[in-house]
């Protein structure tokens, strides 16, 4: 059996109620659900949430639900731990499991099919969408606000030193990218 598990926790540290924010006329999570269904890859689509409120709101989609412990929604737990828990509650034999994110409205059903076809070759243990950074990460830095100094900041290069090479000579870096799959590579 192929399962798509949509991870929908109640709280968000950066954007309150983001799963249900309107995006082009629909809640963000609706896009993910419709895309998963349209892919026709999954025998079962499961919403894994820590929230009774989310369960109630999504009942109309006629999906399966896993009520996961609230502790798995804390920042210290990663996707691996959450997926392991979710899969331990599925009683049928799972051949393939796909972790879906509720706030990826640009993900298309073709992306899911493409990723699934890659993993079925048995060359890969898992796949995910990735994009190129628009600029070299070796030249990245962060701004540090200095306490006690009004309007004075300090910058710190992420590698601890300045790369003195031209950006065109630096290596191409990728990042995981489930939100913008317009220019993605499946790994």
C-alpha cells in the first residue's frame, strides 16, 4: 500500500494558522490534499495532526486521520520521528510512504508522480524536492543585533571568514524545497 501522510500541526512559530491561510481562493492545506488525490499515487492519504480543531476542519475531505502526540510537534523533533510514529499506527503493510507538507501550494501532482517513479527504481531510499540557491551560500552572512548599542549591528559570515573568490567559481549548492517546486531537482 502507498500512503501519503500530510503533517499538519496546530502551532506555527512564524505564521499563525498557516495551514488554513487563504492562497489563491483556498486554504493552503486544501491545495496539498487536492494535489495528493490528483496524483493517484496513494492508496490512502492520512492527515497526521496534534489538533482536534484541524481534525474537525478536514473531516469533509474524507481522509484518514492520525492524532499524534503534541510533544512530536515541538521543534526538537524532526520529520523522521513524526513519520516513524505515524507509520507505526498504520496497520496495513506500507510499501511506500510519502511525507506531504500542508503549506506547499505550488507542488503539482506531476511532482509527486515523478518523485514516486524515482523511488520505485529501488536506487533511492527516499527522495525529496530540492532547488538551487539563487546565490552562493559561501558568501552568506547574518546580521547580529548587539545589545546595548542603539542602531548598531554587526555582520558575521556564516563560514566564519570571507570567501575571496568570484561567486561563479564557487560550487552549486541545493536546499530542500517543498514550497517552490518550479525549479526543482528530485534527489
